[in-house]
């Protein structure tokens, strides 16, 4: 079911901006040194206006990453300016002593999306869409064949 109303959906569905980042650390001891600063930064993020939700992922052998959702891009960028985040970024990018690689990607959500069941603001029904969302060059999407 296509929708623009995500009011009954989980926090990450209501977000307007998403951050994904990952850092490859040099060794397991660096992760232990990281922990106190990371928890302070996380506390700041959770308290900020505009924070919706986050999760952490691990990729073998030493990559740790974060996926975080904010109400909008400005809230996400305000978080990047916080004291604990800035200190952590300086610590990470001091050469190759603590980390050997990293990336950050920022995404914004279009207002349109899909919801079903209890997360659907327009009613609790589950259902399929009749047509696919049009691609960039299309004016209408093709019919969904079941």
C-alpha cells in the first residue's frame, strides 16, 4: 500500500534522513579504548532533538559500523557537530594508529513509501499495490502480476 503517512510505523520509518558509516579498526584493543568515548557520543545522540533510532553492525574482522535515523538532514548534521562526535572523529583520523579505513554515507527519504497492516495509518489492512512505482523515465509503472 503506497502512503505518505508513516505515523503508525516504527521510528526508523518516520525518519527523513539516514546515516550509515563504518570504520575498520587496527586491532581489538583499539575497540576497548574506543568504548568510553563511543558510549558518551551515543548518549548525546539519543538525547538530541531529531534522533529516531540507530543500530550497530559488525563485519569481520575489525569493522564496526552504525546506521542511524533522524527526523531530517539538519538534525543529522547537528549531531555531527556535537563535542563527543567531533572528538571521536579526530581520534579515528589521527593517521593509522586507531583505524585504517572508514566511510560515511548520508541519505534522505522521499515522502512516498509503502506500509501494511498495523503500521498503515490509513487502516489496518494488508494488501498489494496494483502498479509498480514508475522509474525515472516512466509516467506510470507497469501492472503488478500476481
